[in-house]
C-alpha cells in the first residue's frame, strides 16, 4: 500500500489548520462550555464532513476533467482569496 497520499494529506491539513480560525473557535468553545470532549467531537465531525465533501468533489472533478485546468483554477482561487484577505475584503 502506498502511504504517500495519506502522509501528504495529513501533513497539509495539519499545518494548514494550526492556528486558524477553526482551531481558535474550538479553543474558545472548550473554555466557555467546559465540555472539551463534546467540543472535540463536534469539531472533528465537522472537519471530517468538510474533508469528505472536498475529497468527493475532487475525485469527481479528477475523473471528469483534465488535471491541468483543475490546477490552474485552484491556483487562481488561492491567489484571489489571498489578495482579498490582504485587502481585508474577506
């Protein structure tokens, strides 16, 4: 079994999620409600569902469209979001 996709996905998501708004929201909720396991379960389920949607859409697009246009569209979306965030529009 090739573990490379697993390791790349784990490392990418782990690093991307460190210190982001979702982690900070979970921190605040755990402190506020004093129910860390329920907050963890809710946050983990939400992240799992969002990831499943992303994987499903990615699999569908990868099976129906050529890889190169997908890469260009993804890169353009990241650039647009970065510019909007830099301009504090988002």
